[in-house]
């Protein structure tokens, strides 16, 4: 009889432990313990230094937000192709990676208020004609990062061109210098402070107009899961705080000689 009397208690114990674990996890999240994904291979926005530590504008912004939220945060690198699937699968709680806000992405994630503007531009060899319309680039080879808004823009508007997709912007830049592509398309600021400042880019320059809006997005936002309104509210409050107290401008001035919004 003692065996049967103690059985319910034994059965209840794992359940209690499980419930306790769940409550602890919920409490930790409520107090602000976040895992943040960034790309990690996209300087100056996010990259790894010689010690393998994540650095860059987005990384500094993420740290500043965590400080304002009084949150414990872990920042991890994630390949761009899998960055939204990883968020949806709950591998991390937010994406701070200069992600363009687009209608297509809004179907999968929720975005914070805009935290910087984005302009896209073509880069080609100096002396290239300024016309970069789809008709003018028919048959030309264009390099672009796979999974980017620029890739979506080219796929939608440049079907008559030869599109080459790369895992990183740097890989596309290397092929431009090597002559394997005639044009690359990407973030104008990234090219301005990165590729176009290198000795390898001495014979290359922007070509064509500044491009923004529509499929290229309405600026950049921080992405969270659509069911995580609490985190979204905390991020928006923290963004407002770092802009109000000058933290945002100080971080930006560390990387760029101009404002981002």
C-alpha cells in the first residue's frame, strides 16, 4: 500500500520540475535575457576582429539597446540566408543586422521602428555609362549577395541580365575586381566606407542613381518574432532612449563621417 500511496507523488515530481523549469525560463525572458543574431561578415555593420570577437555598428547598437533595457544579452553570428528562419525557430530573440524592412519580411517577422535609412547603388568600372536600367544591362553580369533585398530587386527587374549570387558582399566585390562580373549592387554606405576605400577598388565607382523604397525596403529595423510584442515594445523604447541621449550619434560617428538617418 505504501508503494501505491507514494506513486502519485513520484509521478507529480517530474511534472513539478518541468513546470518550475518553464517558469524560470519565462521569468528570465521577462527580466530581459536575450540572444541576438547579427551577420558577422558584413563590415562595418558586423564583423569578427582578429580575436574572433563580434564588432561593428550593429553590434554596438545591440549592446547599447541591451544596456538601456537592463538586459543580459548574448550576440551571435548567423549566416544571412538562415537569419530569419533561425529567429522563427527560436534560436535567438531578435535580429540586429541592418535588415531592410520590406512587406515580404513583415509577413514572417515584426519590425521595430526604423533605426537607419538604406540606399542601394550599383558599382562598376570607372567610365561605365551611367544608364543602369534593365534594358541597358541586358546580357550584363551582375553580382549580389544571396538573400538580400538587392537580390530580390534584381530578380524582379533584371531578368535579362546574368545574375550571380554570393554568400557575402565581399565575394561579389572580389569577382568585380577579377572581371567575372561587370556590376555589383549593394548598400551604398557599405561600399562608400568599405570596398571603395580599398586599393583594389581604385578603378571602380558608383554608377547610376540612388535606389530605395519598394522591394528595397523603407529603411532598416530590428526583427523579432511576430508573437513577441513585449520584446518589440522594449526595443522601441530603448531605441528612442539611445537617440535622445546621444548614444546613437556617438556610435554612428565611430564608423561613419555622416548621419545614417
